[in-house]
C-alpha cells in the first residue's frame, strides 16, 4: 500500500503530521538541507521525533540533500551514523558521491533520491537505482504513463509529489538552478566543522524564487508580450490519485516544509482520508466527495505561497 510522507519544517509540524495520519515524516537538519534554517530541526528535536515516531510504528526520514564538498563527506557519514542510531530509517540525498558512500557504509538504510538531484527521465531513475537508491522521487512534470513504464522495467520504489504544475510548464528544473547565488551568499564554519558556504539552495541557502518575478523574453526574433515565468507554480491535485495508487507508487509526498503548521497538518489529514477511501470506494465517488475540500486547501496553499515568494524575492532585491 502507498505510504503518505509529510514534512516536518518545525517541531510542531513534525509531530502534528504524524498525528494527522502521515506514515513517514521527513525533516531537514541544520546545514544539510536545501531549505533555510527556519525550516530545519535541531539534532535534539530529531532525536525526540524518532522516539515519538517509533512509539507509533511510524518512520522518520532526514533530508541531507545539499552538495557537500569532499572534506564534508566524512562529517555527513558521521551524522548519518548518529541519526540511524536514534532510529532514523532513511535519508533523502541529492549528491551522487554521498549516495554511494552512505550505501557502502549503511547497506540496510533506505535512500531516497531527493528532488535536488533534478531527475528528468526514466534513464536517470535506472542510473540512481543502480547506484543503490531505494526510492526515487519523480519530478512533477512526469506523469502516470512514466510511473507505469518505470514500474514495469525497474525494481525501484517511486515517490510522487502531491503537487504539480497543471501544464508541465517552466524551464527551470528543481535541483539544477543556481540563480539565487547571484543575489545572496554567506559563509561561516560551525562548531562541528561544517562549512556554511551558502549560495544556491544546493549548498543549504534559500531559494529566493527569482524565477517567479517575471522575465522579458523573445521568441522567433520578437519580444513576448508581458513578463515570462521561468517556472510554473505547482498546485495540489486529486483527480488521478487512484491511477497512481493502482500503478504502484510507494510514497505520496506532501510538500510544505516552509508552509504554516496548520495548513500542512490539514493537507495531510485530507490526503490520509482520500488514500484510505480509495482502498474501499470507487475512485469517481472519492474524487467527487473530496473535490470541494481540495479547492479550499488550494486557496490556502496559494495564499501562503504568494506571501512566501514575496518575502524571498524581497531578500533578492535587497
């Protein structure tokens, strides 16, 4: 049965999504994830969360999806060893070298290929599987036909976002963008020796959403009227969820480490009901029943997204 995986951008969010029905909670940790420090947990909070999840028969995944330098890899492995000892059962990783090292040192751990790896096609899914990945996240521009084809040919777990762009638009691929580093950069060392050389989100800095501000563009020698978005904004979805369940998706991933605790809790509660009901009732009935509730969640999601984007873009302009 497909598992529901939800974010823990704060301690409160992490505990609330478990109570709302998530099977697994994923959390970023200071200095190692592709989000700002306000959406990461301390090591003490991770340890506390592991104990709570274990008591409920649930799981914790730690996000280690920055691109470490060669000097930082031993420190990363030390962190993995510590988290695994606390009960963390898997890690989300982007860097190829780190993935190989973690698999070599921890042969039984679950490795998720993070969205930061920037996958584009089924051949890359096979590549990461051959490296030792247990689960691969599919970009939201890949659809149900891709899921079915991959499941037929590759023995790998698949993870699918519960948000996506409606028309698969945009030319910026998550994980392969360094635009924010041209607007903001900082550097310091912490007491463990971790080099906080922030630039792009790939090094632990914030993505400042500069792709959203609107860009001038030309096509066939002439300017396009108005401003052009380099990346479409994803939205929560429901219509094809039953098809994805039947196709064998292993994890449905709720986004939102940088959203409010209440909104993420309500989204998890919503999808918990939907996934459970799809096991019992016809898909059309489930979709019809829950469509109005989804529309309200989408409005709340869009409202918070606008406030977040405005805040981050303002930082880029500062």
